[in-house]
């Protein structure tokens, strides 16, 4: 009977205890049973309602746009990606910016050289492996969202759409 307790029950209790400790200390990403993130925000003086909804990631590509929104498509980018190969790896990228209204399009057109610069600098810092599949497209969208909101007025930029992304 003692062997049963030592070899079965004790390890099971240790595993359950370690799991509960990991949950209580917030060591499991994306799992917050006590709502500690909201408590921290409230303690810091910010409220969840007053925060900007898409601060560090782009809105979903299928998000509904305002009725007077316009789409501003930039010319295609040809970007040399980081690689350890002896030959270059290029990415062909085409993006469209969803803007608030036609007046915003006029303001953004004047900023196009700065936008192209930000896109090229960001994308050329990535590797071919980082850009594979769905996660790669999301990485491009989220990274560009953060960087372009530094240039384009926040009220003007509604969304970013990746029209084409080819790596050769």
C-alpha cells in the first residue's frame, strides 16, 4: 500500500500542485483565470473601455470599414530578405491601406516616400522562415500596422490589407 502512495499518488499530487502554481503565478501564456490583467490595468489608472482597440496588432482583415472609407493601394515592393544563403532571397509584397475618407488619402499620398521606407526597412529585417504561411502574413500586417501608425495619423488609418506576398 505504501508503494502505491509513493509511486502513484505523490507524483500525481506534485504535478497537480505545479500546474496550479503555474496558473496562479501567470506562467501559462494566454490563460488568466483570475482576470489579473484587467486588475492591473485598473490599478494603473487605465480602463479597458478607454484604450485603443488595435494598438499592437492590426484589425482583422475582414473587419467592416466605414461607409466613406477609401482603399489606397501602394505600388509593389521588391524586398531583399535576410538570409544566410549565398544568393539573395526576394519578397514581392503588395499592400493596400484602408483610410478614413478621401481627404485622408490626400494626406497619406504626401507621406508615401516615408511609408515605403518604413515598409522596406521592416520587411528586410525578416527572414524567409519568419514569413512562412498564415503567421508570416500576420507578422507583416501587425508589424506594418505598428510602424505606419507612427507616420500616418491614427484617425486616418483604419486597416492594412496584404494583397500579395511572394518569396523567391
